[in-house]
C-alpha cells in the first residue's frame, strides 16, 4: 500500500537547490548518490541543479512521478500539493515545518488545507514537519542531515519508526557508529495521514525488515484499537520493540473516578503494549540491546539457560541477573555432569554456571560447548569469555560463529579494554551479540524468550 | 428500564452521576451481582424495604448533588431493626441539611449489609485513544496507597480477566491466606467481563467504580457502584 514511499520509480524534489547547507540540496544529493530511479529537481529559478535538469513545477515533468518530496516554506505547500495532485502523484513526503506544531492558528489552518488537497487528489502524505524516509535498500533518503553530520547505518534488517525526527537521526548515527544494520527509517512528524499503524502493517510485509523498532510519543485519538489489533498481528510475524516517550503523568484530564485517576497515560500504554505483544524497551540502552538480540538470535524454545565461564564471579552475577529476569539457570543434569567430568580437568566446576576457571584455553570452551549445544534440555547458552586470561587466543570466537548452526540463542559477555572490543566487533559483525553488563544481557535474553513465547503461541490471544 | 434509558434519563436530567439505585439496576442488567437493595423516598418506606430484604441493612443517601456520601454523613451501617432504619433516615436527612445545605434529597438506598470478605475494586474508564479500559485491584489500602491495580483495554475476555487477577502484586490474597479459603475467582472474572461489555455497549458511560466488591469463597457482590455519564464527545464510541 505504501510501496511508493519506499520504492518509487521516480521522485520529484520540490525546493531542490544548489545552495550549500540547504535542506533542498542535501535531499537532492542523497537521491543523486543512492537512488536508482528518475530524479526531478523542482525549482522555478534554475534550469539545472547538480547536473540534473530542473523543472518549474511538478506538472512540467515529462514522465510519471510516483513520489514528491516537499521542502518549501509552509505557505507554498498546499499549492505544490495541488500541482502534484494534478500530475497524479501517489505520495508526498512533506519535510517543511510551520504547521500545527507552531501552535498558531495560521499553522493549523495551513495543515488543514494540506489535508484537504491531499484527500481531494488521493495523495498519501508522510509529515509535515518531519525528516521523512530513509530506505537503505532503495536509496530513498529524505533525511536532510548531511552524511558528514549524520552517518547512515549499513544496510540491514532493522527498521525504525519514529515520531521524533531528531531522535531517529541520533539513533541512526549511533547505529552507524556501532555497525548496526538498518533497513528503513521513517519519521512522520505531525502525522496528518500515514501513522504508526499503517507503517507497522507495511513493515510486517517488508522482506528486508526482520525487527521493527517503534519510538512512540502517543497514538492518535480514536486510533487505539487499530493500534492494538495491528501490533498484535505484526508481532506474530516479527518482533516489535517499542519505546514510549512521555512516561510521566498526563495533565488536564479531570479524574472522574478512582479508576480514571489510576489509569495514567503511561500505565495505560504499558497495558496496551502487553496486550499488543509489543516488547517494551524502558531505557535508551535497552532499545539496542533488545534489537540486537532479536535481530540476530533464533527463537528460544524454553527458559533453561546454561552459562560457560572463565570467571566464577561473573558467572554468579549472570546467574542472578538471568533468574531475576524470569529465566532459569538449571542444575547440570547428572549425565551431562558425568560427560563434562570425563573431558575437563578436575578443578573445573561442572555445575551450571560451568566454570572453566582462569587457566582455560579456547579448546576447553569448545569441548564444553560441543557437549551443551546439541542437547534438547539446553535452550540458550551464554559464554563469559573474559579475554584477559592467557589461554584465550581467539579460536573460541571463531568457533562461536560456526556454532550458530545449532540454532540456539548464543550470547557472549566480554569485559575489558581494547582486546575485548576487538573480539566484540568480530562477534557482532558475525551475528553474535556481546554485552559487558550481565544485567543488560539478561534483560535482552528475557525479551527474546518473551517474544519466542508470543511466536509459539501463534494465533492464541 | 434498560441500560440505555437509565443513562438517557440521567443525561436528560442534567446529571453526570447515576443515582445509587440506578447504578445498581444497571449492574443487574449486565448480570453483575449486587447486594440486595431497594429505593425508598421516606423513612417509613425505607423500613418496609428493609423488612423485605432482611436485617441487618445499610442506608445510604440518594442525591444527584452528593458525590461523596460518607463525607456528608450520608451512610449508616449495621441497622438491625425497622426503628433503627427510620432513625437512620432522619439522621441522614439532618446531616445532609447541615453539611451540604443545597443538596436535593431524592431518597434512600436500603441495602443488605454484606458479611466481611475480600474487598476488591473493579473499575472502568473511557480513554480518548484506546476506548474503554477495565481495571482490577484489591480494595482498601491496596488500591488507595499501593495502587496495586492492573488494566486491560476492552474487550476483555474471560481468559484476560483471569490473567488480571494473577497480575496484581497482592494476588496471593485471592488464593486464601492464614486459613482463609480462596475467593471465587470465576465470579470476579465474570464481573470484569460483564463490565467490559457494559462499557462497550454504552458509549455515554465514561467511568465506573465498583468499590468495594466483596468476594467470598462462593460468589462476589457489588456493594457500591459509582457510574459517571457524559454526552461530551469521546472518539471511541
């Protein structure tokens, strides 16, 4: 339904300009650098912009136009949209600000006018007052932040929906820095038309999206039921991580009853997320923790977690954290204990958390993991490999990448400096999530388990 | 009278709160069990109602102008005879005249005094975004101080309702503790489902507090119901 926003065959950039530092220039450059379809700059003052033939209006463009990106002053937007409507354009991304968000009557009236024109011509709208769409696969990129200021993440399978454009930009820059892949990012600003409900629906069907992250300030009045129904449906297909901004109490609504007084805004959203089977990240850290585990790890069939460690203390910390998050660190079954005793030196601890102690080497880890990973009573394995010990040389990490064939969640704790970071980079590039904090690992693993249960329950409510 | 006309009457008369007996009747229409009750316009009538219900009873003031009955001395508990009922009605009239002089007195609600049990609260509110939302919690300090409550956006299924009972922190109290038998969870869950239905059927009801509902090992009974209505525009109708 919204395909033309992400995969248009042609796009018109209205307000395109050769002037350095202008929004209309950055957007045009973005398209020019990455987009494979037709690009038409629209600006009556130029014959040519950045080597592309410019047009005075959308109607003058000879070929078909699927998408217009509008970056002209607010008061001109209804006219531009009218022009696009006559041309038969399907979608408009309105970057321009100066509408309802200004709190002025003029802004609100302009916004209503935009809505009317769009409705009359059947144009779907993202925005206004937004940074629009970044699609790493098609090259659509209306983010008007230049690449040297906001790096684009590598191509990947995580998509981001954000009400806030600024937060989306910061998050993407951060993802780029940490090497996390992105499929699509959408920021819809004033949300006069396309909203999170439709975008969730679209991304559910998108073959290049495996995990969706939704930054939400609030759902539109009267749209709550659709939001719940859609989110529930989408969660059956792929995980949706949600972060709710504005957690403090809503003012203004006179509490007519006890119940109304207790049903604070955020309380209600927690309920809604639970009912919608969304996975809530409660902090910034958690957003990416959850996303990185959910986007790389297979489903977790049960709650039994085994820990293999070279540091007893961290093994205990991790055990506490995992159990506190509702998962289980079971005792090693008798037959496995026997197996482990026969292959390990006598000073190793075969009870879960399995402690290989500080004199371990790569091979000792590999031997134990070869025993653990194929077992049906092992649902996930966490490896604590503090790299400071002399015996670890890196083979373990190569083994872990290959061990993905066992189809079980496999996570790693690495604490330390440069060496730890080097291994972390290697592992994460190969789809093995690495954490420094046992608590954060436990929380993310628990979200994976929650999601696995949602998937296994299937259509059951 | 059906549910719609109870609400309609209140709105037509410019009331935002249903009268006590209207609220009770509304609950009954949805199969929500309430303590035996009757409405009386005078002390003598109250006595007749009490005789029919059986003692002990409670008498509560019914007035469109009073929102917190106890605060104005509008509730008398544990009445064991007809004389006590008549005297209670007189006392309530006097109290209200003194403490809220302008308040209209519609009459009295006479209710069967329920034996002690586990007090719970079941409530509903209508949210602008999500529509009807149903709440469950334990009564008294659990709700007042600890805010130990849980919510669901309607429609709430029976399964959802059973889950809600398990979600509050003090849910063990429902299981029975210190030799108390467990409460009738099915009965509470049934009320939650019925309230969800009530909210979906009646768009002008904007909130309901069933507080307290007394739960027993068999059954649960609404002792007080507060229903707020409004014609003000709410999107989720």
